[in-house]
């Protein structure tokens, strides 16, 4: 017996399945709970449900997300806004399309026995500072305090270029070091230091917090409607991952550990990190808050004779993607 297919059925069988859209995401740092939302979205199938084939590229000390996207190695990057705005002013047209992190986790952590009780006491101290774009919030803060950072004159601070560890504090090479609420601060405690031996200054509390861990793309790509649609689906699925991670921090940390190919991360550290990161993403639906953006710009412009950016940026952010993602 012969079976005769209808024309419609025959065409359906002959038509190729639509391929998922490829998206490459470059992270700012190594695989850890700081980026849990993206790994959760990948593991839980949220990207697949959005017809996306997402590749997540870990970062590291020798990887600059801005250079990766400039070289065509990523469609979208996770970057701090100071570095992104500085790069934009220097000719790399980055645009913020979403802001999963609502609050800043950056702190200065100091020994409590060296006489530092308030920010003014930071003068004449040695302070550990991250560079590679992470120094911008610190330099702006010092400028607003009227404290020079050349370490030469009385009343200035000596800046110690800090590696990505807490050794300068533990070894008493610096009175204070840069830490994140979700990472290095915990490393100090893990080294046997108690919280009552420390004093911390959160950038958020000092009014000089700048936006961290936003999603950035190249401006030219935003003229392509297909790219905007793809990014809207990416942002929507990513925020679904972030909200799941907030509600299930331990499970999210375990997902991150599964994707850590280095084996360097530990369960205890990642669970604690996820708990702190959840505090920073809480309150964000993915859309950049204009007031948060303006505070960041004002902080960066207040750099005295050496500001991070020299003029207010134009076109550095858009709601076109997040608005579409939130529909």
C-alpha cells in the first residue's frame, strides 16, 4: 500500500528546523557565583527555551572583556560601568543594555587597630587598589575626599597595586585593601581574621558606588533588529536565571561549581558568595535605573584634575533591549 503525503505535510518534512541563535557571553572574571544567573539560565534550559545557543566564556586576570568584544570574540560582555564608560570615551562604542546588579559590592577593608575610623583617616595610609579598570571608583572617591593618591605629600595615600588576593592586608603591607562583599572579604575571614578586627567602608554607603556587572554590546549592532531581538531574549532568560538564583542560592552555587572546569572553587565559598551576590541583584528587573547611571557618571566626573571620564557620555545606555525583554 502506498501512502501519499499531502503537499503541506511534505513541505513540513522537507523544511529544515530553525537553528537557535548563537550568543557568546564574556564574563568579567572566572567562573564563580558572581555570574550564577547566567549559568543557571544555561543549566535550567532558559536559554534553550528562548531559542538561544549560549556560550559562556570565563574571564581571568589576563582577560579584558572590552578587548574581547572589540576583537569580535563576544556578542555581549559583563563589565563594570566605569571601565565601560572610559572605554567608550576612548573610542570603543559600548552600550549598556541591561543591569542585573542593582547595588555595588565594592568595599575598602581595613585593620581596626591602625586608627582608621572614618574615611578622612585614610590619608597618609597605604591602600591596596585593584587596577585594570577597577581603580576608577577608588580614585573618584579619593578625589571627592580631597586626598591625593601620589603618596608623596603629607595627607596623601600611597596606592599599592593589589593583586587579586588579600595577602597585602594579611601580611600588613597595607592598612586597607579592596574587597568585594561576596568574595575577598570572605577570604580575609577564612584566613582566621574576625569581623571585629576589621573596619569596612562600603562604596554604596559612601555615596560613590558605581554600577557593576552590567551587560554591554557594541553600539553598531543595535541598529540590527534581529540582534536587538536576540539580546532581548538573552536578557529575559538571564534575568529568569538570576531570580531563580536569588530564591535558590545553595542550588545556584552548586550549578556554578558544576561549570567550574578549574576545580578551584569550593562549595562553602560559593554558597556564601551566592548569598551575598543575591543582595546585589535583588531589586533589579534587568533594566538600568537612570538615577543609578547618573550617580555613576557624577562620581566618575568628580575626579579632580584626573577624572575617569572628561565629559558626560551620550548614548552609553539604552532601554530598547530591556523594554523588549520585559514585555
